[in-house]
C-alpha cells in the first residue's frame, strides 16, 4: 500500500499546484491587499503541504488495516457522489437528511433519536444560515424547480 499512498499523495500535490496556478487568473482588487484569490491560495498551499506530508509518511506507514480504510473511504466517496446527484435532482432539503441517515446507518449508530434529530437539525441549520441569513440560494432540484 505504500506505492498507492505515494501515488495518491502525488495526485493531491498536482491538484493543489493546479488550483494555485488557477488562482493566478483571478482578478485583483485595486487598493486591497487580499482579493478573491487569497483564500483559495491558502487552501491550495495547505493541500500541497498535506500531500507532501502524506508522501513522507508513506515511507513509514504500516500496512495493517489499510484495506479496510481504503474500503471505507471509497464507500464514503461513493455516497458523496450519489449525494451530489441527489441534490441536483431532488434538492438540498430532501437529499441532505437522506444521505445523513445513510451515513448514520453506515457508522452503525444505535440511538434512533440520532436518526431523526441529527439529519433534521443539520438540514435546518444549514438552510437558515445560508438561505435565510446570508441569502445564498439552496438547490431546489430539477424535480421541484
């Protein structure tokens, strides 16, 4: 698995470098030290550093339990891809509680109140912060929109 970690870390560093290069095309604001490229550049530098750390750790890491971690990671990534399609198709307010319930089931949460309170609470919280307070539109989906 060391080889796989090295390949993944290399890909992460390439993505970070590409993101940083992409920020050079952002417009600059006259009279301001920071512009629209400031935060994306910080994130891409952090991602580059984390990719380098992963690369260095790949020489020291043990292979114990790594296949299970890879399986879990792939499942979570697959669920997130499904969520992206669900958000566009049925909208944020319906797809978010569904995917959160699936995540709770995958994590084997036994408390049934968590299956109700957590998805509804997170969805309402995000809705009120972005839609109501900040005025950022939340996807309604192609079925309902």
